[in-house]
């Protein structure tokens, strides 16, 4: 099944101002206790959602605040991440894969647009 989520920067700003989450809240990022460093934005990358609509994460990507420049990635156990583009062409692209389940998910982050595709 091909799934796509697109979030515009305007939507994110409005949602943040209203205190609304665009994706269901998560109690922790990919690895318990992980958080992106100061000066970066956090992008959680779900591969599925539980029955009660909580995202199951393949990993978390950190980009430099206000840019598309890749900073680091944190991967959930069983998953691998491959950085396809690190912001040099105005976007960050990271492909996550799980060898056991053969699941894949891709993040493409550009100015004003976040796309997550299974």
C-alpha cells in the first residue's frame, strides 16, 4: 500500500500556534530518551499507526532549525537509515528500511513541505 503524508510549513505554523499536533502525539522519539540537539527541528518518521492512532516510528530525523540541512538521524531498533540527500540541494531525504519485515519508509523534507511515503 502506498501512503503519503504532506504537511506544509503554513499548516505546521498554524497548528503550532493553536497547540494542535499534525500527527498524533508520541510519548518518546525513536529511542527512549532521544531528543534532537538544540538548534535543530525534530521530524518523527512513522511507518504505521497503532489501533489507537499512535505512530510507530522507524526513526527521527534532526535538521538545522529554519533550514533543510540534515543534522543527524536516530533509528528505532530493527530499522536502518540511509541519508540520500543532506540538504545540499535544498532538501533532506532519508530512506528507512527494516530487513525483517521488509517495510520501507522515506522522508523528503523541503522548505515548506514534509513528505513521508511508505
